[in-house]
C-alpha cells in the first residue's frame, strides 16, 4: 500500500474536525436559544445515558482494530478475515447494548420522561457499529471521511433550521444530530468493500480478540465515567438548569478539544505500525513532532478561552447562560493535560500493548472524578463538575507518563520540547496582554472578541518567530514555499 503523508492526513482530519466544530458553532447558538436551558438539559441528560450503552455497543473495538489491523492492511485476505471477526464481535456487543438499554428503560422510573429522546439517540449505537470507521483509519483514507462529513453536515444544517422552531422540538434536534453524526455510516459499510470484504463469521478464536478488546473496553468505561458522569450526576443531584449550563461550557470546551485531538488521531495507525516494526528512531521523531505541535496549540488555546470566556458564552448562547463562564474557564485548564494523556495512551501505551496499565490509570482517574463529583456538586454545582474533570485529567496524565516512562522519558523531556514549552509560555503572555488591552480599550463585545483573536494569533506567531522557535520557523518556511509555488 502506498505510504500516505501524515501532513495530508492531519490536514484532512483537521478539516473534518473543523467542520464538526463549525456545525455546532452555527447551530448551538440557535439551538440553545430556541430550546432554552431546560430543553438543552433534557437533550444532554438523555445523551449522557445513551453514552453508557453506546460504550457497551462499541466495546474497545475501534482502538484494538486500528492497532492490530495495520499489520494486515497489505494482505487483502488477512485483513478481510480480521475485519469480519472484529465486526462479528461488534454486532454481538451491539445487540447486548440494546437489550440492556430496554431493560433499563423498563426498570428505572426516572428515565421514563426521557424515553423518546433516549431511543432516538440510541440509533447511534447501531449506526456506529455498521459504520466500521476503523477500516478507513487502518488504511489512512481520510479523504472519503472528509467528503462524507461535508455532505451530511450541510444536509443536517438545512434540516435543523427548517424543523427546529420551538423549545418542544428537542426530539427533532436529537434525530438531526443522529443523522449528522452517524447517518452516513450505512454508506461507510458499503464503501469499505474497496478495502476488504466484511461478513458475519462465528468460527474463529474469539478469545484472541476478546481479551485485549475487553481490557480496552474497561479503559473506555473508566474514561466515560469521568467524561459523562458530570452531566449524569448534575441531572440526578441538581436539575435540568444546571445540566444546561454545564452543557454549554462543556460543549465549547469539547469543540476546541476535538480540533486539537484530530492531530493525534491521524498519527495512531502510523505510530502503531512503526512501534510494531521496531523503527524506534522514526517513531520517536514523529512523537516529538506531535507533542511539540500540540503544546504549541493547546497553551494559547487555554489562555485564549480563559481570557475570552465571558464573550464566548455571550456569543454562543446568550446572557441566560452567563453563569457558565466560570465552568468554561475552569474546564479550559485541562486542554494540555487531556491531550498529553491522550498521546501517552493512544500513541505510546496502546502500541506497546500496555492496555492493562492504561486500565489502571483510567480506573483511578474515574474513581477520583466520580467521588469529587458526589462530594462537591451538591454545593458548587457545575463548577464542581469542571474542577473534578481537570483534576481527573491531571491524574490521568501523571499515571500514563509513569507507566510509559521507559519509552518516553527521553522524548518528552528532550531539549527540543522544553524549549518549545518555554517559547509557547512567552507567546501566551503576549495573548494575555493583547486581550487585556482590547478589554479596556473596546466597548463592543463583537469588536473586542474579533480583534482579541486576530491580534492574539498575530502576536503569538510573531513571538515564536522572534524566539526562532524551530517548529514555527519550519511552518513559516513551508508557507513561503507554498506561496512561491503559486
């Protein structure tokens, strides 16, 4: 198979992530105003419930399939057999997820009023399974995924503005989000035939796949507990209003995190392949570059969100959600830790087949997050949920580093990375100064926000170039070469 450019893949996946960001940026301000705080709370509480059963349906299959499937991608017969076996396990887990979901709706009376929304959102479980998106990641085919996303996002955008007119339309909103997120997965299944043939097979060594899948699944459970328990506990211990407020800050936080994480996702198949082939130097080079890029992007993102949290909330959701400003500022502090933990998990520990150690770190982090939520949410509401998330991410980063220290110690503490951190911190000071100036010198919220963003980007880039930052200079030279070719 022809080796594909990580730069092109990163661009395509970032473009796809950007579309996934632009869509809610356009729709969420409209939705949060039309559905109001309570309507948003109902939708997000239902979504948090579905996420647990979706976890059962997906198991740890995607991560496992990407890691192991890269070994077979140059052999059509072997990749077809492997994909069929993994897909069969996924179908069985999906059936189990729906059985448990229906039982829960029958048993728990407090879910009855959310039944319709939960059932609509649960369609994502089936659609995700047949979507087999892990195949496209194994073969690093991000062009198809990006084109598909553009088409379905545009259709969903039209549907949303046509059909969502009042606060009672949250069920229609749920249906449209399912269509947007997973509607194209039917086409995914058919299009996957250009790579391999997928069929249901039952005569194979289930244990060979199930043991690592279940370990990765246990990791996913722990991760979901500290990513979804915030909303669930808020809904149970407080009310829909608190859930609605935290949903706004959490949504904005996730939007930027998704775009930043897209850089990590495209490197996972390549890093898994290089580590498996013992090409350690090439593996380390990519890992250093990936870490430096994320540091250079996450530190200014954190600074910018904190400095403009009030304006962001006002623009995205309006004055009714102003109480969400503090939780957004708190959440933004976890960008760096969240993405470093992700790098250590997906790009180091999983390729090294240390999923049992990842399980330990996620269980500890999930328990810590859950306990902190139970203790502090009754008194501090959505702010407590935000603080517990930050602490859990810090815990996860530290534990993942400890378990991967023999592989990454010399990489993550290399002189190149330490210099990049120093340069980025100096650049962030420039962002703080610019935002402060705009805040005292401009009265219009829109003008202040636009100028703060534009000038912050300019001063951050200028500072990195003045400091002769290696990565910034490299991107500058690439931009100049591109201009000259034009």
